């Protein structure tokens, strides 16, 4: 049964004629890739033609079949793509370790470079070039030539020694098998798909088949372009059937409806639509909107992309949200599949490889746990995703594989401790026991899960620059396999199970074959190329087929496109950069290299010509309507993109004006399609919302609708509006008074600290967040390439050094002037440095050495200050008011009541006449103690006065002076002393501050400089920095309104305390 050329392509009609002429014969379709043949047979069946006897093969499949007898007699084993790549990687690693491979060695661990190098070697082999021919070639870069020849020689030698046949070997044997006495086709009829390669060993096989009677299937004529000599096309003597055949010959397009003669049909007019979009996302969304607006069924549409990676990924992200028919949504088939990374299993593997390559940062592992890509489970006890991530965060691992086991062991050991304090008024003993048991089970599950994974991971380089011992891709595959045991596979869609099956197959083959040891990163790069798989598109409707199918929108690329026979085709990605491209040369084999090596190697201009003609042929075989589009803006580079010259040709064809120019094309394709739908087609909730907001091209605010739909958002916006007024409200910190709950004068069990009170004086708003609401910033370790310990960690370390040194010196009777004191101090510092190294991962040896040197210089300042002062200390780190201390809290008497203070005095010295001096160490700078800050710095400095009162109360001895010492290089060994008579106004300060709490006034301070530099709550207050100055909206509001509101008066009185 013949097909109508007006409705079907010449290619499909040719197949139909073959089916009619030889209904039961063995008919072989040769195509590359295999999906092309499968799609053609599907289209043939949908057209109502029989396809009995047809089978599709690639040149590799056919070569393997034809060479079977020769391989059997020669004892050769055929290789597949996996085996070839494995042997190529072995050859690359072997040669890179020799002097011949030195020029390429610096790039040897890059996956991209190895891809290019392996591809180049394959290309040389398929062009029929042996290693000896490459070695003799006079390339400009002799080092590169020698390296390539050495790798290829190793590869060819291994093929011979192991009796293996790669694709090049199979093709040679296949051609020889067709020589006399065989001299016959491998099937009754052999049909070659147009566009197949005519160069190299593949071309030699196809040419041999043609001499034996094979046929190149017909294609629709392309006027204005000559078929490239490097590809096989049948003669196009037939008259064109559609106007798209004249894409590159618009000046020769016949008038519509005018037949050439009495025996020919008039030209079929294909409707051509054009548009431009703001991005690939907008481009695909606009295409889908047009489909919905026209009421076209999904399975009448094919989308062809010039860039299947970008557009395929975008379409896959849009497809699940599409509105559709009664089935509840659209479905998409991908002719070339989707990258494995689009599946959950693929995302998990990608994150895992990042984790082991970046020295095991815990934020990556938390992400895996939080998203349930990894499941912590042991002995039937499963830890929830969010809880597992929180547990890992609490461990403060940071990075480094050794810290996972160490921190988990420490956490489990700490559960056995009976010294942990808890309030039995809040948590009963029974509840506490149940919580500890659950935490033990959770930590055990996390420990066993991560332990099993870590045990399987081979040695890896760390962030300190220490390289690991050589490892093999097989050992990395073993690690991934161990990891995948804890990656849950969702039952729906079933493609997840299929993806896991495929990846496990690759891992098993890798473990069995890729055992050669190399550098860690090279091993990972090798394995990444093997697991770069493509899988069918995930769908809620079950497994999606690779070829087009009923009920599914079909997505294809230039290799697979235009074969489905669907009446509506969209070709996307027609910007000049994507098509035909800029003719960039190959990264390793440049055009001048190729010209000297072999005429069978294409140069960049050849590739452009082949791509241009292939797309012209694709368009010529389309029927129905065709829509061409491009993305006019590159957001990553912030630049405008030009349309492809092919788009201009299509515009000229549509307008029947061969002189139409780019300016006219731009006028026709603008305005750009963007996020707001311009047609009646609505594809998802985003479109529905933006369409509702659109009013004659202007987006309405839509605020009231949103606020009505989201009450919590409405409350937040209302709060922001109120906060911008001059009326004091809860949004400024004026909350309902709760003195019985919050005022320390009314809650005697409250134990205050000097730092807590200084926080209240510095910023009541910060006090509210920290001590009333109990908000805590996540205490995560962050990697800083040039910093090991932050200011807080350094300060904590030095306080331990000061305390331990002074106490041990007193116990051992060592005088500060003795050399033994210096030795003791250095020994204590070394212990603290070792402890810090266990607690905080080190970014690099250089950074650690620099900081340790700085710490030792700071220690020298501390010792110099002690020797200058010659103090007689009676205690260091003198604590009071803690639950396990024999000294109770200090009672501070105020006019309106009493409060209780706890704390730790860094050093208490004995002076003449039984008097005392208290010293507090500050390891930062001296800015807060500069001239002009007075005794109390507007209430922000209270520790010296409060500790004076506490010491005098407990020891019943007078404190003569309170001092702040800065025993660091940064502090320049400075001392700031405050005589006893200046330290008596703290009750007045506390009264005013507690009045603020009692009245529920947690206001931002009206200070000239915002006190936000080291605040954990900057994000809450929307603090920003401009030209080095902190901008805090709450502080600015307070500054503008404090003089108008009496509620600020207590805080203002505190600020004036030093006047």
C-alpha cells in the first residue's frame, strides 16, 4: 500500500514501498543510532503499513554479526563500548605515567579531558589509522603526537595480546567477510537510512554493502544545499513535495497552488510559525502553551531540540506540572532518554562523589539525609530524614572522614554519662530515659550506616593536600555500591528501580574489570564516564517508552528528530550559538592536525556543513505545521543572542521574500515570550496566576489576593507596614508585659550572667531573641580556606590556657620568672592546640602552622604581662553560682528587689592591705575600651562592676581595682583599670534594664552605630552593610523615634550613666 507524499515523508514512503514489494523478505534497516530504525518502524505501523520482516541494526551490530565467523576462527572476543572505554582508560593511565605521557599528565585527572582523549583515540581508530601512522605524521606539536601514538600503541598491543576486537577491528573483519567468495548481503534487502556516514571504516562497510545491492532510502529533496560528501544521501531528482524543501532556495519557491506540469501535484504548503523567547525555559513553556491553546493532543506533537541536554532537562522539570486531559497530565517520551542525574538515584550518586572528593563535608551528607536520598537504618530502627539531618548537625563534624566515627563514638559515650544536668520540673526521669534510649538507637543507626559506607571508601586525598595511595575505579565502584544499599528506591515511578538496576550492572562490570590503580581523582573521573547513563523519563503513568507512543508528547534531537510522522513539530534552540554553532575546533585534534593525519577525519567546517544539511533534510521531511524558535537572551553571561541563519531562511520562505533581513525577523518574533502567557494556553498553576495578574501587558500587584490566601504571609506584611510607622508596637519589640515570667526581680530562680546583662544593655531586642524566645543559630562548622579557628574558638582556647597554666604553676610552686613557667605554658598551649585539632577540622597545614605561630606569639604577650605585673594570684577561673559549685550565686540587692548572679572571674590577685584585684582577659581588640567610653560604656560594660560585688560578697574582702587585660598581639598587651569607687552605679543600671523587661519593652537601641557586627540575629532584623557601615532598620527606627517615645527613657538613662 503506497503512502501519500503529501502526508508522509519520502523516507517513510520508501519504506512502505519496500514493505509492499517484499512483504515476507528479510529486510534490514541500517541506522545510527538504533532509535532511528525503531522510530521509523513505529511510524510505518501508525501509517497503516505492514512491517513484517523488518529489523533495525546499527553498523556495530551488523559488523559483529558479519565478523562472527572470522572471530571464531581467530579466537577473538568482541568488545562492547564499556570494554573499549575500559581499555582506553588503562592505556591512558599507563602512558601518562611514562615520559611519553608527560605533556598530557597535568590534565589526566579531569573527566572532561579523559573523555576528549578517549574520543580522539576512537576517532583515529575508526578513521583507519594505526598507531604507527600517527607516529609518522608530522604534527606541529610533536609531544602531543608522541603521547597519542604511545597511548594508541599500548591499546593496539593490548588488543592483540588479549585477542580482543574493538569496533574498528569488527568493521575491518566485516568488510573482509563481504569479499568473495561470500559476496552477498547479510539480508534479502538492506536499506541504509540517509545521513549515515560515508567516511572511515563505517563508511567503508556501507560502501561495500551498496556495491552488493544495498539501497540508501529516499529523502525529501533539499534545494539550495549540496549534500555533504561525508554522508550518504540518495539522489534528490524528485520534485519537492513541500515548501520546506526550498528553505535555502526561497527565490526558487513556486507560487502556491501552481503545478509544475499536468502530471505533477501542487506544492504542499507547510505552515511555518516563528517566535523568540527570553530563555530556554520560556521557549519551551511558550511552545507548550501554543499546543494547549490550539487544543492539539500531546501525541500529535514532536519537539526537536538542537541542544538535548539543556532543553531535555528543562522539559523534564516542566512536564510533571502540565495541565492536560482526562489522564490528569501530559507525558513526555525522550528519544535519547534522560541523564541519570535526573533521577533520585543519580542525584544521590552525584552528591556522594562530591562528598568523597571534597574531604567528606557534613553539609553534603546532611543534604542526602534531609532529602531522604540516604536512609539511616539498623536492626529495624529507621531514623526519620529530618531527625537524621539534625543529629548529624549536632555532631559538628565539619569535614574529614575520621571525624564521623570519632564524633559519633563521643556522642554515644556521652549518653552513658550520669553527670548531665536536667530540670526534673520540665522533664521527668521516665521521659528523660525514653529520650536517651531513642537518641541511642538513632545514633547507633547513623553510626552503623555511615560506618558501613566509610569502610567501603578507598583512601582519599584530604583538604590538607595529603594525597592518598593509588586506587582503582573498581574500589570507587565498591564504595558507590555500599552507599546504594542505603539509598531507598521508590516503587513509583518504576524508572527509579530501573535506573538502580542499570547503575548496579555498570558497577559490577567496573569491579570485575577496572582494577588498575591510579590517582584517586583519575579513578573517580574514569568511573564517572562509565556511569554517565541515560534512562527513560520518569512518569507517574509507569515506565515511559524510549520511542514515541500514544498519549505522549515526543521529545527528540537532531539525530532522532522528524521521524515520528506527527503533524505538529516544534524546533527549539535555533539561536546562532547552538545552531549551526561557531565551528569551534576539536579540543585536542585541531583542524591542521586532522588534515595531516587523514582525509577521513572531519574538520570543524565539515561538521557545520553536515549539521546544516541534516537539519535542512529533517525539516524537508516534516508534514503539517512547523514552529521554529530561539532563546534571545543568555542570562548566565548577560548578553543578547542572535537567531540562527536558518531561522532567517525560514522567515524568508514564509514571507516569500528572499531579501528579508534580520531586522524584519526581529520585528516578527518580538515581543519575546516570557513567564507571562501571551496566548490563551495555560500549562500549569504558574501560568494561571500570571495570566490573572496580566492586564494589557502590565502585571497587577495581586497583593490582596495573595494575602487573603496566605494568612501568615498577610500577618507578616501587616507587621512590616506597622513597623514602618512611628507608632510603637510589638513589631518594634513592645510586647505584652509578663513580669512574673521574665523580670529577674520576680523570678528568683533565674541565674543571671554578666554577659547576659551586657546583652540586655547593648540591645534589648537581641536579649529577647536569645533569652526569651531561645532562638539559636545553627552551630555549623564552615570551611574557610584561610582560617582554622574563629575568634570565639581562639578566645575559649586561651582562657583554658590561662586558667590551666596559672593553676598548675601555683600547685607546682613555679614562679612566673622561672624558665619552667614558660615551658609549662607552652605545654598547656600544645595540649589545647591538639584538642582544638580534634574538635575543629584543619583547612590546610599552612593555615594551621600560621595560626599556631600566632597563638605562640600571643602566649609570649601573656607571659610578658605576668612578668611585668608580678601578680600574687589566689585563684584562676574563680566560679560561683553554678549548680555544682560550692559557692552559691551572688545576691545583688536592688531598690526594687534582688537578683542572683553567676559567673567565673578569670583571675583574682592579692594586693597589699588584704585587698584584691580582679582581672578579666579579653582576647580581641581594644576598641570597646577606647577613651570616651567611660566606666560602663553606656551600660554595655558591667562585668567588672558585677564581679567586684560578687567577690566582695563571697570573700568578704575589698576589691581595690577591676582590670581588663588584653594579652594578645592584637590587644598589644593593653590594660584597662577601674578603681573601686567608680564601680558602684550598677544597681541603677540594672533597675532601668529590668524595668524595660517588666514593661515588655525589648526595643532596638537608638545608638549612632548599630550594635550588629557580631550579632547572630542580623538576618531577622534585615541588617545590611553599605560602604563598610552596618544598616539596621530597627536601629534606624529607634534613632528616629526614641526622642518622641517615653518608652525609650530607661534605656536612654542607662546610656547617659557615664555623663
